[in-house]
């Protein structure tokens, strides 16, 4: 039985061989796995060579950035100082704070983390309170 790392390495080598035009049998023999394993790997992807996920471009805020913004905001830091610490534009930080309803308070970091991951509740379209029922 192989370790998880060995199995990942074997699958990666298998897919390189398949992408280069090797047959299933030749690729399985080259990496040292049974033909049934290679067939299972190929069927699991629908016969297509799996593509690598692209690295994050940095255009969008990652969860770590959102949590850092919320934590620093709760700690009392200003928008410009948060932006300087994260290497982001102040408008990006301001937009994030508005969109997540992160309000400065004496909460712990755990509260900031829950605030940053919870979207704001939109008011009802007709302006009524959601607690009032329709008559």
C-alpha cells in the first residue's frame, strides 16, 4: 500500500504520460500501478486530463484578508492603516467594511470572524419590518 504522497505522485506522473499521448496500459506500467487503478482514475475525471487550479490572482479578497480587515477594524484601526498593513487600496478596505456590516465594538476576534463571514440582512423591499405579518 502506498502513502498518500506516493499515490499523488503516481497519479501526477500518470496524467503527464496520458497527456503526452501514452496509452492507458503504457502509462500504468510506467508508474507501476495496476491497469484497473489507471482506468478508475481516468473514469473519475470523465476521460479528461485534470487541469491544475490557477493560483489566486490577488484581484479578489481571500478569506484571510477579510478576517484580517474585520479583526483590525474591531481593534480600532482606521481604513487607511488597515489598507497599508494589507497592501490593499483604502477603497477596497472601505468597500469590504460596508459590505460585511463590520461595526467597531469591544468584541473578541471570534466575533469579528463571524461578522466578516456573515452577509448583511437586506431590508424588506416595501420598507416594512419583517416581524410584522401580512394581514
